[in-house]
C-alpha cells in the first residue's frame, strides 16, 4: 500500500487543512475553494473507485475537479473508461527507484556505485544529527537552497512529524562541529513495507562535503532496522514528463541501486455545475 493511502498520511493531510473521506478503503483528500467548491485528489489507491462511489462523493461535496493518480496501467485504463483525461504533468513522481532491503547490509553496500562507496567511507567521521529540532532544520533548509528550490513551511514539517511520530526520521549534517547551520538534511517516512526518501536539501558546502551520501546510507540502514522490505527513492527523471531540474539528483539516487518503477501519471475530470455558464 502506498504511503498516501495510509492512516498516518491521512492524519497529516487533516493537519494541513484537507478534508479526508475513506470510501471502500480508498482515502480521498478534499480542499474547499470559495465559490467553485471542492477539489478532490486520490493518490495511488489500491483499487479504482467506481462510478457510483464517485457520484456519492460528488453528492456529499460540491466537487468541481477530481484528480486521480493510479497505481498501475489497469487503473489508468479504468479511469479513461470513466471519462478521465491524462494531465500534462503529474502531481506525484511518475517514475521512481525501489531498493530491495531484504538483501544483507554487505550486499547492499557492495551493490552501490564505486563513487557512492568511496563517498560513504570518506564521510564516516561526519557527524549526523537526528531528532525533531524542526526550527533549526527548517531555517538551515532555507539558507542552504536560498531561492533556488522550494522550501516547505515549518508547519508542514511539524505536521509530518506529528502524524508519523517514530515513523519519521529527520537527518542533518554540517561540515564544521561548531557550525549552527546544517549544510545538508533529509526527511524519511516509514509506512508499511516501505521507507520513502521524502524530501532533502543540500548547500554547495554540503555537496562538496559529500554529506548526502552518508545521510542516505544511514537512512537505508534505518529502514532495515524498522523492518521495511523496500526503500522508495520517491522520484527520478521521467522523459514522459521531463523536468530537467530532476536530472542531477536522479544520477545521485541511481548510485544506490534499485529497480525503476513507472506510474501512468495523473488523470483528471472537471465537473461544471448545472447552472454554470462560460
């Protein structure tokens, strides 16, 4: 089961101001917009909701748009039959890497690229910090990337921490012992058989110090200690929906191994009110 269909993720969405409905075992997330009604998103469901389920959902809420991101092509075909159209770009990563954690630690390390093994060995003495000092984590994130990349709100990080509790791991590092700012950091979430490489940041200094190699390797070991069977890198470059900014971290992630997995993308359907005029 995908993390977005878990009870912890549903708690997180509620904390973010979304309404949550569960229909036939599928979590649906709804956000109200003035005048036009509710936007609904359904992400990686275990099964596709039928036409009757969608009608009941629309009857309860005045929904103007539904976006579904199916788990496989079979669900995508079913959505087409229900009148949904493929969007130009998905909301979730449409392609990812899945690492099999059932392999022993030494085999996982052996399967890393030569560059990754070298970087992990070189950063053995690099201090890592765990815990939930999210204020420092958030401030360091903003200073590390400046305006180059999106920085989630502190309230978003707090909502994830509160919703996933011991199933959330915040890891950070800095290059100097007395440095008050982290140069690299990442957030990992455990759900069911999977641990997800949820979000990460690094500064030029952190990149030069190879901190992300140690952070990611320690997270993989943490995932094994939690009993997870798979590690989801949560997104790599997909030529079907090209984002050039993803090329760099795709090269980095592939150094850790894993098997590529693709998803169909996002499907949407817009519902106009009966008396709506264009």
